[in-house]
C-alpha cells in the first residue's frame, strides 16, 4: 500500500509545482490586458483617452498593486474553490465557461483521432510485424514519412486537394453555421462532416509512430518460446497473431496510449488554426494574444491535470499489472 | 486601412511564419466551404453577410458598454444623434431631434423624438435617457467618456444636462456615443458585467439568432423610421484576413473591410463587388520625443525628427507598401480633405512633400551640429544617429514601409533598424514609452473635428513619464501653449469656426515644428461590398457614414440605408 501512498505523494508535489509555474509564467509575459483591449478598441475606430483607460482599469481590475505573494495566495484559494476567474478577452465570461465550451470539441476531435490512430497503427503494426521482410514492410517508411512531414504542410495539402479542389469535405469550422448546436441528428452529422478532414490529418501524421513501435515489438515477441510452443501445438495463425503475439507486443504501446490520451486535452493549436476549429487550442492562442492571464492559467491547469491524471493512472495500473515495479520500490 | 488590417493580422503576428502560411492556405479552403456553407447561410437575397475580421468563436455579449461587446451599438442601441467622423456639419437626429448649448457651454438641452418604442413594446421616454447617462456616472467602470454632468428631465421629450465646466467638446461623445438603454430592463442589472443576452433597444434591428460561429440581426418592424428594407444581417466568424478575401472571391460574404490583393481592380477581380477607400488615420513614425519625461535616444532632438520628415519618399512608400491607397498628410495633423478649412496658413507646407528632400534634411542636421562620420552616418558628441523602429510581426504593409524608410533615411545619413516584436510586446513598450521609434497610426475622435485627435495624442493630460503606461499620449509630447490652446477650444462652441481657428493655428505650428509623430501618409481604409446584391452603399461621393464594417455606430447607418436589389 505504501507504494500507492508514495506515488500519490509524488503527484501532489508535481501538481503543486505545476500550479506554481502556471501562476508565474503568464506574469513574465509582456503586455497587460487593459492596454491590449484599448489597442484593440483603437483599431476598431473606438475613441480612447485618459477617461477610457481609467474605466477599463476599474472594469478589468488592471491595477495589480497587490504584492505578488498575496496574488499567489488568492490564486491558490480561488483554485481550491474551483474559481478560475474571468476571461478578460471575452469579458465578463468566466474562464470555466470558455473552457467548458471549447473542451468538448477538442476532446471529440483529437480524442477520436488519437484512438483511431492508435487502433489502426497497432493493428497494422501487428500485421506488418507478423510477416517481416515482405512487401508489407514498405508501410513502415510510408507512414513514418507522413509523420516526418511538417504537420501544417500535410494539413494544407489535404485542404487544398480534398476541400478546395475536389470539394469533398469542408475545410473550415466546426459545423455548418446555419444549424443550431444541440443534440439533433442534423447537427451531429454536420459536426462529423466538418471534423473528418482535421481528424484525418491527425491520424495520418501520428499513425507512423504507433505502427513502427508495434511492428518492432511484434518481431521480438515472435521469437519468444511461447510462440514456438503455440505453433507446435498447431494453433491457427490468426489465433497466435491475436491471442499470443499481438497481446504481449501491445503492452508498451498501451502505456504510451494512456499518456497520449492525457495530451488530447491540450488539443492541437496548429490543427485548430488550420481548420478554424472551435477548440481549446484556438482559445489558448486567443488568450496569449490578449494577455488574458486567467484564461491561459485555466487552460494550462486543465492540460496539466489531464496529463498528470493520465500518468498517475498508468503508474497505478502498472503497479497492479506488473508486481516487479512495486517490489523494486 | 491600418486599423482593420492590423486587427486581422494579429493571428499572423503571433504564429510563426509557418502558421502565417497556414492562414494563407486555409483561405484556399474558404472557396470550398464558403460556397457550400453559403448556399444555406448567405444567398438569401435579403440577407447581408458581414465579416468584421472575427477569428474564432463569438462569445455572446450585446452589452454596448462592455469592451468585448460583439454588437449592439447602433443596430440595437441607438445614440441620440449620429456624428459622421468624415464630414463636419450637423449630426443626424436619431433618438434626439435637436439640441442646443447655453452661452458658456455648461448646459445642454436636448429635445427627444416622440412616439419611439422599445423593441419589447414599452414606450421610450426622457427617463430612459436620464437613466442611461446616470448609469455612466454611477458606474465608473463603464464611464469610458468621463461623463460628469447632472441630468434633469424637463418633460417626456426634453432633458437638460448641466456640467460643472464648459463641455462643448464632450457633446459628440454624450450625444453620439452614449447608447440609450431601457430603464425598465437595465435598472436591475450590473452594466459592467452583464452580457445582455437578450438585448432590447430602439434601433433599426433586433437580435435574431446567436450562435458561436455566427449571429443574425433582423429588421425591427416597429422602428420609428420605418422597418429597414434590409431584412437580415448575418455576422460570420472566419479564420482571418486571407479567409476573408477568399470568402469574398467565393461571394459568400457581402461586406468586409480590409485590403485584398490587387486593390486597384476590385471590380474586375470580384464581379459585382465595389471598393471604397476613406482616409482617416495618419500613419506616422511615433517617437519617444521628450527627454524631460525620460525618453532616450537621438530622436529626442527635434532636428533629427525634422530630417527624417524630409528624408521620406512618400510616393515610394505609398506604392510599394500601401498599394497606393494612402493619401497626403499634413505636418500639422489636420486631415487635408475633411479639415481643409482649418489647415493653418503658417505651416511651412500644407501637406508633407511626397518626394524626399535630401539637401534640406542634411542641412537641418548640419545646422544642429551634426557631422557625417566615416560610415556615412551623422553623429554629434560621439553619438551616432542610429535608432530602432518597432513594428509588429506580421503587419506586412508597415514592415515594408519601415524597410523603405530605413533605405531613405540612410540616404540622409540616419541609420534606422527595424525591430519586429509581438503585438503584446509592442503594445506594452508603446504605452510605457520604452521605444525610440515605432510605426502606428493616429486615430480620430467622435466627431469630424481635429480637436479630439490633438487632445488625445498631443495634450499633457494624456501622457506621462516614461515607465508609466499611457494611452494615447505615446510620444510624451507636452507643450504649455498647445495645452492652453486646447483649453481654449474646450470653452468655445464648435460651430464657431472663426474664433477657434487661431487656436488650431498654434497647435499645428507647434506640432509641425516639433514633430513628435513624424507624419508618413494618411492611411486608407478600404472596404469591399456587394454592389450587385444591395444598393445604397456609401461611396466616395456620398460618405454618409464611415464605410467600415467594424465601425460602430456607422455600420447601422449603412444597414438602414441599403436596399436589396433582389439578385
């Protein structure tokens, strides 16, 4: 039991460190929200003078006269209460609401793409590894090439061909704007249609890693004695592939998959930028552009929690699956 | 042009070149998705699709007093009068029908329109006007115009406002930029933090439908001036500048403001569309000019600024950086067209020379004691005339302009180095005064009167020492004579042009001699609009409103004037 207590203790320390960094980093950035909003107003033909600045300072609480440790204390207390503050870039919407609106889009898009990529990559990797040295091996360089190509370039080429030239799928937005978001068939179908192309680009660019790892694990697993035993018993090849070889070879990939699920929450800024997708990545960009510290902190917090949570889960699972990790510690 | 350009270029400013390319190419997809989405969203002949440069989702906020409002001022919430920033003359009556000042400008009497109804059916009265003005006073956080008057309701169609000091110049912001809200709904809400998701106003439009990626205005059937002919306006969110240009090419948006490629041939490249350019904001090299307030660098010497002023090849900058959409600029900063009557005769020249005068520039430098070094750069007391100019990453026209300026300055023996930075950083150093030169534009006030621009950019009250964030007195200019002239202008009626002219003369002379903002050109704001689908747009001959889609309340004036042609 002490193993789990130690692990949990470690994660608490990691969480505190992450929260502290989360507090500090945005404050090291240039710009403050009052000036950024005023500059935006000026660009839109608004009238700005000393009175305008004063009112904005009052409104946004721009005056940070409090000492930094008081701010830090308030930050931790508010966090404990679940209050992430107000997002000044979309004043007066609370940060939690902004994140709440964006998160489902990102989780659905990047989550589904990651799961698809994992299943396809591991499945293909198992088949390729089953017959190393055949023509199937050419899948490895082909997919790693796709992974090596800069992501934004791959995405743009697909947009150009599939969306602009052939006009098969929409290349921009999260859904058809004439529809009202809600749980109705029409809207969900539209969301799926709009999500297909971004998901495709994510799958194409990440499948290579899974495939390569799985294929190599398969090759080494196939030389294990129990595979030979299984073959000697006269089991069907499909049974050996699925039940004996792939099952063992997939273990490291599954650990990697759990961790990559943690990163799903952070979304993909470039994907969302290329496709104007209404997810967490575009909100993060918006926060940075507007010196919106509260929103930045909120998003970082969600990402941190997701990654730490995924790691903790993997750690705990490993403790159960593999007694050796427990014994050594 | 610049304000909207830059707004849309922000995306590019923060993502690396790679991502700028991303935006560029995403635009290509707009033609695909635009046409498919357009079939449902924009093709109805009585729906105008407007694109303001909104990148990413809309967050609902129809509170006209909120800094992050997405709409409402003008279309839903009307001011008392409409002031056209482009044309001097009487403001257009909206909720008010006439107004008058007493002799010394301390009492403003306003007559209100009779028989106006809120869009929920209640009657509009003088109490609503008093409530709206008192709202500002009672909530300093929304009092962006600094209103400090006392409002008295005389009868249901008359109010008087009494000020502690002459307030002639506050008229346009009180009459033209104060959005009248219904007391019966607003008395219970916090005007600073409420998002007014169901706005009720008196304007020509009501909110039809809101979604994160688009929202729609519908014509107000009970509008006091009759239901507008334009039945629907849809605002859409796209991914940026290039996406806007491509949506325009696909015909899926009807109005946008911002440059497109090959601006001279909009009518040929976008069949059915036309472009209109207005010149409102002076592009200038802002300098941290005042050593007394803590500025450092060679640019604190007026002779250096004068030399830069004469070194510029404005024709070249206009054609290479601004596609010839910019216009001449006056060294005294009055707008050559709009403020023609106020242009001072005592200026060395009424508009800045369009071609460089190298002899004059070097003469000025040598007279000020500078000597040319072996590297061809002037120096005095061992200090070379080398300065950096701040420009925002991704603002391509300004970057081009700065590169040209560097070459042109080199010809007169001044070294200028462009320093690109993120928009946030640029905004911060601009406010704090921690820069030598930067390129930006000077903006106008709520009415067609240069007083506002002078007061905002050139008065001591709107600036401060280096290290204290100010807006917009970025150049740290401070001159007692200019302050005195501005104070005198505050106490005289804006309609009394003759008595005001001498004060404007003083201000222009002082500015032209000091050049805290070195004028480059008057920037053009270009909008592209669908002239085949709607008629009644503002044109260069008839600028009844600022023709920029993001300009409030001007956009509501345009919408109310449009008629669908049925195509």
